[in-house]
C-alpha cells in the first residue's frame, strides 16, 4: 500500500520542520519546498538525524508559479498541502509592507492554482492569532470578531483566509482548514531541532536564549506600561511540537472525512496568557541564571494582550497541548546549548 504523499511548503522552517518530523513518524511521505530565506538546507539533515528518514526537497521560491508547477508535475499523487511558507516578522512587515503582501499572498495564490490544476484534495493553511487585532474580550475563540489588523503581516493572514474560502466555493472537491497559531516556541524534545532564524530574531524565546548564551549582549522588553498585571504584553505561548501534532490531527480530520464542512477554522494555543516578564522569569528559573534585559518603548504593530480559547480543537481534533511554559523554555534552552557545543547539524 502506497504512503499518503503530502507537500509541505516551508518544510525547512521552524514550524514546518517540526511538522515534517511528526508526519514522517506517522508514516506519511513528505515533499518539502523552501526558498531558505530564513532557514537552512541543513534542517533536512537534522530531520534525518531525528527520524532516520530522508525526504525529497526542493529549494525554490513558490512565488514562481512555473517552478511550483514542476513540483506537482513530478509528484502528481500529492494528496494534500500544508502551507507554512510565508514571511512572518511583524516589525519587518511594518517597515516593508509591499514585500509581505507580494510574498505571502502570491505564494498562497500559486499553491491554490496548482491544487486546482492537479485536483489536490486537502489544504491546511498556516494562519495566526494576529488576525484578531486588539480584541475587546479575552480569551478569543473562533467566533471572536476579527478587528483591524495591527500589522501588514497580520493582514496577509486575513487575506489568505478569505482567498481560501473564495477558492473553495468554486472548487468543491477541496477541503481546507486554517489554523490560527498563537505564539509557537520551544524545540524538539531531542534538542536536535529548533528555531534557527537566518536573520536577527524578532520572536521572544530565541531572543532570550541567544542573550543567555552570549550571542546578544542584552535583550529588549518592548513596553512596561500596558494595562496588564506587570505592564508587559501578554501572549499565549504554545510548544512547537504541540503545534506540529495539531497539523497531523487537522489533516486526518480532513482526510478521514470527519470534517462536515468544506472549510474549518481552529485556534491553536495553550489557553493561558503569559506576560513577557513572566516568560523571562520562567527561563531564568529553568536555566538558573539572570538574563540581561532592558525596558524600551512599545514596538509598533504589537497588540497588548491575547490568549486563546482552544476548546474547539480539543473537542473536534482531540488535540490537547502537552507542554507548559517551563517545558517550552527547557527545550528551547537545550537546543541553544546544543548549537553552541556543535552537538547538532547547524
């Protein structure tokens, strides 16, 4: 019996690579495409190190429709697509909005064009809690109104969700699900795969671990005057391996025909709000060290507070996050230390 073949865009990236590991461990055949703009080809070696499996991968920009079409031509039996590939830095999107609209929207359009042309059945779209904007009531669930996006990055995700729903109306053989992540952090439990941005990191946890290891002299906390319990922003941190597990469950929900509608939407978070200063405190406890940081003015594009109600994913996907904030910090720190001692392929 042939294995189910799935195309993962952005498969060398942070979340994408962890999803690749989860799908491989469950017997799926994976094809990856990634332009390596914020990842490394060596990620595939780390995936092999963890799973003992090699995958077919293409280095390409999926904004080029001709190149992406060739992937489908060479793999006509692709059953579904997990679409991670996108630029994701909120501050960068504020500074370069056209770059984000051009890349993130065009990449999705090309994926959908190929799915239409090759009769691909299933799509999982990597969305974001940033679509909710500055919400009026917490926690947010899938019925929470989408407010004005606070960044061009967030707006590309709003557009992406709408584009998919419009596409589905005229392509009835396709089923799709959008997964709105909150803040993925942490690393694989082996310590052999984690977040490794090619450029200066903007996400909190890699900034914390890089500061702790000495790659950065100190880190900045953007604002301590928000209307929160300690003045810093509140976020819902979720372990990257829990996110990867949710993708497997969401895909099976589609492929096993348990999803009653053509389109579904799920929040993926821990359901708990953690302030930036509380996250720093958790790391300091786990690592047994004091972190060098300074308080600086608020950063444009940041929302004050957001955390999730993930009861829908728990009810329909049978998805329950396994890792708390301390576990997230421990695995991220193990990954950073392994990088420093060259225990992994970097």
